[in-house]
C-alpha cells in the first residue's frame, strides 16, 4: 500500500498505516465540525457527571471544562485548526483538549464511545434546529393570519381540478394554508419528544462498567430521559428519519403554496402582485417579473424529500449496532435543516408584502358560474330533490354559456322556464356576496366566520 499516513487513531492495534486516499474517504470532519458546539456541550456535561460520580477529580473536571471553553472560543473566532488526520469533530476537539490540559484531556472519554457521543451530538443539534425551524414556522403563520385578516371579505374563485368551483374569500383560502402549518407545527413538537432522548452512556454498544449516572447527564443536557437500551441507543436514527419526514411534509406544503402563488401572479390569473424584492427579471424580455422565490422553494421540496429517501435507504439493511454507514446520515440531515429553515424564512419575509388584486379575483369568480351550487341548494330548500335540482341548474348554466351571462344575470322569467319553484328571492343567492355570506358555519368561507377563525388562531398561538 502506498501513500500512507502513520498518524492513525488507535494505531497500536494496526501494523499498517492508513492509505492516504482512505483517510480522506473515511473522514467526516469537513462536514461534522458544524456540531462542534454540541460536542463541547455534551463533553462538559459528561465531565461534570464523571466528577459527580467520583470517576474524575474536581480539578480534572475543572481543567476539562476550562479547556473545552477555550476551544469553543477558538472555533467561534475561526482560529481552530481542523485536521483530517483526526477523522471527525470529536477527535479534533479531544486532541486539542489534550494539547491544552495534558493527561486530563485523555480522561474525558472515560465511560463513553464515539458511537454514543455522535448520537448525542446529532440529537442536541436537531433539538436546536427544531427550535429554530419552529420560530420561523410561527413567523410564517403570523404573516398568513395578517394577510388573511386583510382579505377576510375579498371574494375569489374556489377551485377543484383547477376549474372554478364555488366562490370563497381569499382570507378563507389563506387560512387553509394556516391549517396545514398548524399540523406541521404539531408534528415538529411531537418529533421533538423522540429527539430529546439521551444516548450518552451507552458507550460503544453494551454500556460501561464505570459507575456513571446517566440521569445526571440527561438532566445537565436538558434531555427528557436517558435511552433504555444501549444497542438501540448507538444505532437508532429513527429520530433523524422522522425529522426529515416532517421536514418533507412542510416542504410539500410550501411547494403547494408556491404553485398557487406562481399561478396567481401569472398574466392568465393576475390575482396577486408579488413583491419585487422576491422576483427577478429576464435577461432578454424586459417585461418579465419571474416569481423566483416560490419557484425555488417548489424545487427544493424535491431536494428535501430526496434526503428522506436517502436516510431510509441508509438504514434499511444495517445490523445492530453502530456501522460506518451512519456517517452518511449527517450531510442529508444538515442540508434538510438548512433548506427548510431558509425556505420558511423566505416565505415569512415574503407573505406580508403580497397584494391581492381584488377586482380581478372578483371578476374571475363571476366568469365561472361559481354560484351554480347555490342555485341547486335554493331549489332543494324549496322541496326539489337534489338530483333533480342538479339537472335544472345544468340547464341554466348551459343557457348562461350560450348567451355569455352569469347565472345572476339571467332573468327571472328565463330561470322559471327551468323550474316554477324559482322566485324573485333567488337573486340574493346567486350573487357572489350572498354565496359566501351563507356559509357561516364553522370552517365555512363567510367573512364573519373567517374573522372568527383568525381570532381563534391568534389566541391559540
């Protein structure tokens, strides 16, 4: 073997040094160094627990904490020298600690392994990321509530199959987005319950013979409890998969929002005006205003969903306990968290600046016979069976199509040709305003109901 490196971790076990390419191929420090703060946090708690249990002296604990605190400062200031020879974030920090404080630095690893150490670091990292993501999600929810409140009585087309279905309010449509995000917020918090379990103390796979106190470490790190099985502790990545699944769902929701914003801002719909700061122009077409942020978010949803598939496939054939395969969990996990928080931030910043083109929305609803169902409901209230009412309304709609008129524009005499049950009062049901106002039950689109839903949401948040 050529191009070898003799500075091998646990080199006493090996008669041959690591190939230089293999050293680079197997190292993770280039990407897992972003968990340095969590690694130091976990190590301080571990050292504190070891001293609490009498495994380290108080002086050794204090030296370790002092050294780790100095290292944290070096990393923050960009002064820390990362070495690929030390493989990962854990060994880089431990090597530097030993340089700073001597033999006490080598004692820090007592009662733990890199297996439980990295599992703990990932959970600490994800716990922090969930908090940051939740904050951005909440910002977006508030932005949607504000825009919905401004448009509680802005009438627009409601669609099924992307065809005009029934009139609704823009505020009601926005509150549908809000409900999606409420479920996302709940899933995030539920996911956090399984993230917030501490594997530290499981050691390599079987636990440790030292008289450690895992409950003490869990308390110091703010975990809800220590994990229950040492084998599972070091090999479990369910929590990471679950987080990525939650993130994928959030991104799917943002992608759906994006699709509607892209459609609504097009010349064909012209329902909204997108803020200039979140759009770009064309290199050759000066009239263009491209909705780049929604398009990018829509695209990034595939990226995050791909990371979910990656993590699922990573774990599907692994035997217990830890395997080197698990080094591949970090890059998709880090990118998932980064992508999600950036997309939420972009949306939370963008939504408050969207302007509804109310006249265009209103006129669109008038063009598609959106009150046809209201006419059918009117006939049912007059005693006609719904299927017969459906047939009558179909005939009225056909007349409207042939003459280029909305149902509300057809005369009473013409409507009575289809059914004698139709009277002058029918027109209060055929207007867009009358249609939305009639749907005032909980979950309905009536402006008063939308305003009540917004008030309830604000109180809940």
